[in-house]
C-alpha cells in the first residue's frame, strides 16, 4: 500500500502543474490500463456477472430451461421455511462455537508450540496435518468413528465404563458433534497464525517484564494477548466466515439430519437446489450473502479499529 | 442423503469410461482407418446409466451381456449414479447440459414429470413393445403431452411390510388386515423379547417414507378422489384424516417403543438383514428391496414374506403398488445410429430374454411390466405375496403415479416424526408446505 502511495506522489510531483488535471493524473495509477484488462475480464465474467444474475434469478421461479418473474415470493417462502429457523439457529451456534473454540484452543496450542519443547517442528506439523486432509474424507471417517453402536469412540468409552452418547443421531446433539470435528480439523490453521503472531513479538518486552517481576501468566495476559491481537482478529474473521458458510462437513456427516436437526443455511440452500427449487435456493444464497456481510463487516471494522487505537 | 461411496465411485467410473472412450477413438483412427470412428469394433457404442445398488449393477450387466450377444455390432457401456435426491439432481443436471447417457434408468410417475419429458426425452410411442406393457406402467410413463417416454425395465412391486416368517410361526401370529391387528402383533413380539417389532433405517433417509407412501391404498379406499383434489391443492395431508393416518402410524410405533435400537443410524441393508434373520419382525419397505436378501443373508429368501400396510378397515385391505419405479429413457439429444441402438436396447429389455437377464441380477419381487415376459417358476415368497394382491385386484398405484406432485422433503419429515422431534399433525402440515413448493415449481394451477 505504502509503495503505491509513494509512486502516486512521485507521479503527481513530476507532472506539470496544470489546474484541473491533477485529479486525472492521480487516478491513472501505477500501471497502464491494458495491464488491468485480463484481471478485469476475469472478474467481470466469473464474479460480477454471476453475482448480478443471482440477484435477478432470486426474484424468479426458474428451472434449467425457463424463468418466470415472481417478485419477492421466493424470499417469503424461504423465510417461512421451518428448516430455515433451525438452520439459522444452527448456523449461528456452529459459527460462534467453532470460532470461539479455535481461538481459545489455538492460542493455548500456539503458546505450547512456541515454548522450548522437544520435537517442536514435528509437533507443529502434526497439529497442522488435519487442515491438509479433505473435509469430505474427515467427515466420512468421523461418521464411522461416531457410529453409536459400533463406532470406535463409543467402543472406547464403553471399555472404560462410559455409555457414549448418540453423537450424530441424537437430534439435539448432532450439530455440536459436527462442530467438534470442525474444530479438530481447523484448529491447526488457527495455531499456525497464532504462532506467527507470537513469534513476531520482540523478546525485549518479556525480558523487561521479567525484570519488573511479572509472573508468567501476567506476561501472557498483558504482553502476548494484546500484541497478538492482529492474529486473533484474523483467526476470528476467517473461522467465523468458515463457520457461517459451513456445509461440506455437515453434509457428509448427517446430511442435515436427523430430520432437519443439523441443517445450516448452506445445507438448506443445497437441499432446495437438489429438489429443483432453483429460484428459492438462489434467494437463499442472497440471504446467506447478506447475513455474512451483516456479521463480518461490522466485526472486521471493530477489530481493526481496536488495532489502530493502540 | 450423504455422499455415498458409490456416488464417487460413479464419478470415477465416468472418468474412466470417458478416458477409455478417448483411448478407443484414438486407436481406431490410427489403425484401420475405420470411417465410423466409434469403438474398436467399428460398431456403435452407447452407454447405459443405472442406479448403483448391487442388484441394479448386476441386472444391468446381465442385460448388457445378453444384448451384446444378440447384437455384436453394438457395444453398451455401463455407468452408475447415486440414488435419492442426489441422483435426481445428477439426472436433471446431465439432461440440461446435454451430457446424459444414451439410455438411462430413472423413476416414472411424478419424478418423471420433474425432468420435463416433453422437452428432454425422445418419445417412444412408435416402438413395438408399446402394446405389450402393463397399463398402469404405461399411464405413469407418459409426459404431459400424452406420449410414452419410458420403456419397461424389470418388474412392478408393492410397498408394504416385509416380515419374518419364522417369527410369525413361532409366536403363532396372523397376517394383520387392520392397523389394530398390526399393533397387537407388535405388542406380542415385543413381549416375547429379543426381537424388534418394527425395523427402521434412518441412516439411509429415503427408507423412512413407507408408512406414508405405502398407506395410499387405504387413503384412496376412504377418499376415492384424494389424488385429484390433492393435485388441485384442495386436499391436504394434515386436514384429511385418512391421509393423516400414515403420519400417526409413525408416531404410534415410535411412542410404543417398537423400533429397533439402532434405527437412527441403520441403513437399508441392515434393515433387510434384520428382517431376513429375524432380529426384527417387520420392516415397512418397498418389496423390491427384498431382492437384496440373498446378498445380505444367504439362504433366507423364503423366510421373508410381504403384506400390505394395514389401514383402519380389514374389509378394504389391499396393497399400494409401484408399477415399476424404473423405466428406461432416451434423452432428446441422441441421434442417428446411437438413437437406433438405444431403441433396440430398450426393445430388447422388454423381451423374455431381456426380462430373464434382469431377473438374474435382481430376483423379481412382483409381476413383469412387459406382458411378453413370464416370471420364472422359483420366485421369492415376496414376489408370490405381491402377485396375490395383483391377482385378487386388491392393488392400487401409489400417489406418485396418480399426481405429479411429490414433496422432496418427505423423507426428512418422516424422520422428524419418527425421532419424536415433531408430532404427526405437525409433520403432515410441514409436508403440505413442502408439496406446495413443488406444485408451484411445476407451475400447476391453483397453488399461488
């Protein structure tokens, strides 16, 4: 950013000072227009057009061949859907739970993995490994592990005398079980971001605090946490967006079931698409887009403002 | 529906098939300069797309082998797709992108309407087998324009209750003719201990629908014009007591604790195995699924019988039947030699030779759809029981063959009721809403 600004200033300084032209010169930017063209074409064809079209199609009832304009009816139907109420609640539970746990557990792991322990590099790769595995693979594996009758988890619990719960088949538990798997899979990424944040804190602070007689916990609370704030903001934003649009893990593990008990907005949208209600599912996608925007934009603003204040 | 392993195997097979085709095409161009350029034998190659159940695959392979032996210049490749709503979606997408196999097997009845046969499929009215097919099947394989689009494949079958014959003998039970008798049998079975009275398999969601779908004979016995009024948006499940009964049955069986212990996670094959080996006494299911008995419980074919889902009145007892959920279709995009080959293939499946081949892969569980075919002498008990209902005229087609509307979420809503998340009345109301969405999507009058 700063280099771009610097370049613009230079251009402005070198340009002949003619009243009225300064603005145009400034807007011209660093590169000639043709340089932007390939990116602009890709952006318009693959991102802008579908977005605009999806807004249009959300007001129609269409199959793959024809479409009829029906105004706001899709939105009306979508908001009256029972699965949506469940889905909305589940999406919020899922997003906050996974995001919160990833921050807390990720931070603890990062502190552990930046300390002087044996085989640190190896342990760091181990924690990151689940991130690299396909989510569908993780989902299928855990469906088998969490089988209430002969799954490994409940068999193991049974061996020590605990009757394991019906992880995925109990309607009030299913969404939490999936969220735990999501945390297991995603916490590695949070940890790595936190490690980067912690490592970049100059050791002088800790030394100074030690000289002043601060306890370890005090250093963590007053040095590590505040200075790792940008990392925390990144992790919260990423995992919250991930949680709000969560779909693959839920779909492979329960398909939104039992019944609709673990549906999220994304799985509701997908089911409507499967059923051939294309207009309805497009309207749902627009709603999801707005929901993510409404939550993430103020949150990012708040997190970044806090950073600027310091 | 979850991503089944079979689904992805299907993708892999498709990719493999595509690669093989490319490879074969490359070969023939370089070798003898065969002008057709299709397949190394120089003949026509078409692909048959079927479901991915073991029995589907076995039947398809058997028919293909028999057909290729009779028509050496046509090569038929086989491809599979997932079932349930995932399969519906795949069929719709492939049709709309023009990448559908030359011949594909898919449901008739209301699901056929959802793929718009008039726009997407080749009419088959001029085919020699048209005069020989079962009238119920013909009726449900037509588009809105009255033309026949589906060729017969396999047999008709019933939707009712698979039961374990040894358990019935041991406990001295009679085939129930009314719902009360059925519940009494369940009580006896539960008190005997060790046997689940009613098997449910919610791990495979579509299996949950039978209590509602299989009850349609009883609905129609009480409200003869239900299908018509339902299609017009005038009759609802929640407000028609006869139609609500199916939902109440799910709730009653669950409330009484008659389900098997692992009902929430068990899958279709678990259910078939349970009723074949006698760990469960009843399994409300499509009769066609009994074709799997030999695979999951070898030697138990004659231990499984079949009866209609009982309604309120023993006098009107009868079976809801599916006059073939599978018909064979040709997409409109197929032309020339391939179209001829595809038509030949469908015609072959309607002959005794074709029917026999289908039967070797998947034991018949009801009468064949083509009158040119006779059942083998050693059919299963389920097939005999089903045939009995057909012969005595106590069979009526399921609602999905009398109305184009079937709500896509029926399976999930049945599970909601079966797991006690909502009661029967609420479940029926939710399904009415689901039906409304489907009717609006189909553009039917009277639903805005």
